[in-house]
C-alpha cells in the first residue's frame, strides 16, 4: 500500500521512471518497460497546459486579447438604460447570441477598468486574475432561447479581471463573474508582475495571504 501511495503521488514522467526501476529483469520486462515508457511519454506530451498565465501581468501570446475584452465588456455603443428592447436590439446588432450571460461596464469607466490591472487599482485574486479595490457599477444581460433577452440587471460589485501584458502594458483580457460578491483582501499582493524571479516563492506568499 505504501508503494502504491508513493507511485500515484508522482507525476506522469516520474511514474514512468518509477516503473522502469521497479520491474524485474528479462526480455519480457524490457519489452514491458519500453512500451510503458512510450505510453507515458505520449501522455506527458499530450497533457493539457493552461490557456492562461499563472500570474498577473505576464506576457500574452494573443496581441488582440485586450481589444477582444473591450468589444465584449466595455463598449461606447452599449445602451445606457435597462430597457430590454434596447438591449435586445444591441445584442442582435453585435451578434453575441451565443453568450447567455453578458456583462457590460460603462465606457466612461474604461480608464478605471484598465487600472484594475495595476498596483493602484487591483489586488491579486488567483492565477492571472486581479480584483478591483473599488466597486464598479455595470449591467448584466441574461439571454434565453433564440437570443431573447430575459433579464437586464444592474450590479455593483468588485470586478474580477484576468490581467496579461499586451504590447508592453498590463491590461484586462477577460471578465470573470463575481457570483459570490467577494472583496479584495487588503494583504493580498498588488496586481502586477511578480517581482520574484522564483515564482514558487510568490505562490507561497499568495497562499499565505489567502488564509
């Protein structure tokens, strides 16, 4: 039992090494080890990698990530009322019927939204997510079948944004719904690229602040 615990606590490549060291001798065992190593190497190479950065303000491979964020959540042409008819026409105009829940921040708050991805406007939340130090007012639209607007809700919360470096600036690239109305922890690190070269140390610091 102890051996099993040790074996499955290892990663894919480490499990393969464990197998190669703990099987018997002979050509059958050699064949077994060869096949096992091939399978494990294949699995290791096909293991999914995160599509997001592990920390805020790290370089993004998507040069259009910020523009995409603005087009989804911070638009000058978004309705300024809560009227369902206005939002119905708007959603159909921008052709986003595939997103059943959509949140829009006032275009007049664009600078404040950008500022969430900085040490003066945001705190590290988790991974590359930062949470605003101030609350924002915004509108959330709920769609039903056939792109029908079912509900338009005004909200006021701290907003959670994914922050990546895009063309040299740390900018929002994704809006995450704050369903539990969480607030920033005062002792959490500011939203910025971790100053530690050793990211493990930064992770430990973040974990300590979360408790």
